[in-house]
C-alpha cells in the first residue's frame, strides 16, 4: 500500500468528487428533517403524526451516501499521504478532523440531547445545568473508536468524523511500516485484475460479507463501521492507479443495472423481516435477514462504481483548454467561485447542520399543520440557518476556520 504511484499521478482535481460530497452533506438536512416524521427512527424530536414513507425513501439514499463520503475520504487520503508522508498526514488529520470534533462536542453536540429531554413537559432543566450530566462519561474500550460513553453523552452525527479520524490514524502507521515493494506488488496485482471487464465489482463481496455477518448499525446510517472501513480503504487504493478509474468508467452502466436489481430484490427482505416477522433486519441472523443484508452490501458498492464512473469525464490537460467566449467565461468564473465556496464548506456544514435541524424541528412539530408543510418548513429554515452560520460565523476569521477544519 505504498504511496508511490506506478504512473504519472493525476494532476487535475476531480470536481465531481467535491460536488458529490457537498450534495450528500446538503442532502443530510433533508434526511434528518425526514426522521422527525419517521415511524421507526428514535430521533431527538418527533412529530405526533408519523409515516413509514420516509423509511422507503431513506433507503434510496443510505445505501450509497455515507459510503460515498468514506470512499472520497480514502481517495483524498492517498493524495495527502503522498504529499505529506505518514507523520505529517496524521498531524493534518488531527488538526482538520480532531479539532472540529472536540470543539463541536464542547459547544453544539449537547443541544439535540437537551432538546430531546425538553420535549417532556415535566422537564425544566436549563441547558447549563444539563451540560455536566452530558459530560459524565466512562471509558468503554471495546466499542472502539467510541471509547467515551455516558447516559447522555454522544458524538451525535459526528460519528462520521470519529470513524474517519480513527481510520486515518490507523492508515498512517500501516503505510509507514508496510514494505514499499510489497505494497506496490499488491496494488499492481489488483489494478491488473481490474482491467478485466466486470472485475471492478468484485470488492462488493467483502462489503456484502461484512454487512451480512457483522450486521448493520442503525446509528451509523444503516451500515457497519467495518463496512465503512472497507469503503475508506477501497478509496485509498482506487486513487493509487489510473487503471481503477478507467475500469469504473468502463463498467459504470453494468454496475448501475446490477445495483438496481440487487436493491429491488433485497429491500423487500428488510420490510418482510421487520413488518411480517417482527424482527430486526439489521441484526437478526435468520436466513432472510442475512440474505437481505448481503444484497444491501453488494448494492452499495455497485452504486458507488456506477455514480463515480458515470460522472467521471476526461478533461483536457492544464494549459490546453480553449478560451471560452466572454459571456461564457464570466459564467465559468462564477461557477468556479461557487464550486470553491461549496468545496470548502462541506465539513463545516456537516458539523453544523444537525443541531440546527433539531432546534428548528423542536419549534415546528407543535404546529397544527400537515406533515408535508412542517417538513418543508424544517428543511428550508434549517438550510438557510446552516449556510448563514457557516458564512457569517465560520468562514470569515482564521480562528473559526481552524475550529471547523477549513484549510488555509
């Protein structure tokens, strides 16, 4: 798993990766707003009237969205390790992920838990009085990497940051100690295999096995933490050789078709286990539950290949682009500025969004209005406040940018 590529490294940034990452983060506002009305999920704030429609719609997103974030993080880690080396990479990850994690836990992560308690009319404790109880924690090493546990303490939606930081800090010494020649041989063997038609879909097998045998964790967006580790490592390996990227472009359409078939066959299994047999499709070890999780895991990888392959387009080498007409050039300039703005905003928006969604929902669920109206209000207000908080409170000073993991 060497950080030295066999051929010339890609020199052109892939804007579709930043676009996908931003789309997923913004989509989480829609997703978490929907959980307010979901019959099954125990969200912080719940509407009196709920629906199962959200469960079906959420399935279309959870099967690929968070795995995609880990895959993209793995891709970025290869380039970061190549530039910085293992030691500086670990320091950079601690600054970019560890600092926002600690800062958010100390400031905004307790808010949803407090509002959950405030939903009880008999609870009148102030936020300041609640905080000491939130930070009453104990060590729980077997639940790695979530080693701090407490009755009220949680990392909330920042479980993604916890896992990504842990995976990165595990990757750095692995790259350092793995013999360079061995890593190169492993990568070359895998890249050569990927040149065969359809072989890029083979990584679905380990993901499917982990999903089937380790189960799925509802608190981690319906995936196992160990499946996320696989997606992260897959991303790291995919960035190391252009042959993987070529294979994903070539097999994108078959991956999309296969993933759709697997999803349509497997999703009813989840519904049958839960609704007909009254079991837990995420953890039950019945043949039907295991089969549904197997298809779910394979679907996730197929859809990642399809999305990345279909969106990936060859771009001209730097310095060879044709100069666009003036009007089109101005539009491209505005597009590049918006792209830069959103690319830098992804992590801060992720950190900020859920406490804001919960706070807005806390005020909206008491309205006498139908579910669609409440949902649209929660989404619109939460998006506006999240972007405004980022723009006005985060991006304008060096200190706040550092606290939210923005480079430079």
